[in-house]
C-alpha cells in the first residue's frame, strides 16, 4: 500500500514539474550595450594666489583662488543579457490549438516545396511555421509572442576599454573666504571667476584700526572640511599709516566742500600713491556735478591747473 502511494505521489510530482516547465515558451536571448564611466578622486587641493608683491603697498588687491582635482577615469563597455519568454495564459489555447494545426500542415508543405526548390525558401517559412504550430498544439505552452514577452536578467559582462587620469582646475567661484585681520575674522566671498577683491578702505576693514595689523591671514575650506588652504599677505608700515588719511579723503562728506577741497582730495590721494582711488573719486565728483555744468567745468579746469591731471571733458 505504501509502495503504491509513493509511486502515485512521484508521478504527480513529475507531471507537475513537466507542466510547470512547459508553461513558459523560451525565446531568443536579448542583449543591451552601454558605456559606463567610473571617476575616482585621487587628489583634491585648493590654491590661493595672493599675487605679487607679497607685501601689500596699496589698499586694493585681487586674490585668485582655484580648486584642483585629479581623477582616475575608467571606461567600461557593459553588456546585459536577458532571458526572454512568453508567459503562459490558458485561455489563449482556444485559438492557438487550431491555428497550430494549420501551421504544422503549412510548415510540412513548405518543407516539401523547399526540397523541390533546392532549399531556396527562407527559414521563416520552413522552420518558424513548424515551431509556431507545435507550440500552438501544446496545451501547456503558448506560441511565442514578442508583444507579450517578458525578460529576466541572465548576466552582465563588463569590458574595460580605457583607463586614464584627468586633471581639473576650476575657479573657487562665489565661495566663502575667511580673512583674519588681527583679532577679527571676516567672511568674504569670491566672484564668479574665483577672485577675492580686498579693499582695506572699504567695509569691513574700514571699520577696524589696521595700524597695528601687520598680516592678513586667508583660509578656505571645502564643503566636507577635508581640504583647506591658507595664505598670508603682509601689510607694509607705510600703507597702514596712510589708510586713515585716505579713508577720510574718500568718504568724508563731499557736498559741504568747495571745488578747491575736491581737487585737494584727488591730488592728495595721487600723492599717497593711490592712483586707482584718486581716479575713482575724480569720476564720482564729475558725476556729482553732472546737473551743474558751470560747477563741473570749474572743477575740471581746477583739476588740470592745480592738480596737473588730464581729464576728458564729459560734455565733449
């Protein structure tokens, strides 16, 4: 009795395995190709170029900052292989079985004709018709269908095509820079070209007494606080002694002064060696007198006569 039950159970399991194995109609394997690039960071550094000379003699300086990186770049060609199959749907046998019978008969006839035609008929007729017919006649298998096909990833092949190093040097664009002057630390920002414009006559330095500050310390950090750079810029004693006078010449109220005092301010800045500041003040005064042509002409003539400056007539 036990032996008969075992044989019966084994038969059921074998039939079930055959049934499940025949449900999916295996199709030709499909492959996809793509290129993949891996970038590995080898080195990351920041560079602060304070310019020349290292001792600051003028109140303005443009400091250039760059971020440099070295990458190991590896290129791969990736091929993914997919096993394709048509999932089983029992209701499709209603029309696949009769169509399969027709296809088998047609396939046999095509092979007979192919023999007489010395094998000139295409495989899509002689073989595919027979394959479709037998799959349609099998009640546990649907015929192949690209429209219903499903796929599973069968494997991935990777082939290395190239391996090289790449170097990048980009401006520290619109990023923060810490500037320490004595006991005070300011956070300034670079422009889009990675240039930090220092002006000791402008805020925030103009609000601090720099006569006892001999060095500006600059420091930058990346976002992860893993890479940083430091630089120093010395302030000459002559510059520090000129800053207070120069600041008063530029920023004290202009409207209460007469033309002679305006000219004196421009001339004195030039004598202090601050030609850029003298030109900026000169242009500001010309703009200030734009609505008073007579006053403007008086100012221009006085600049030429008393300060020896060559100024283009804005009305010419």
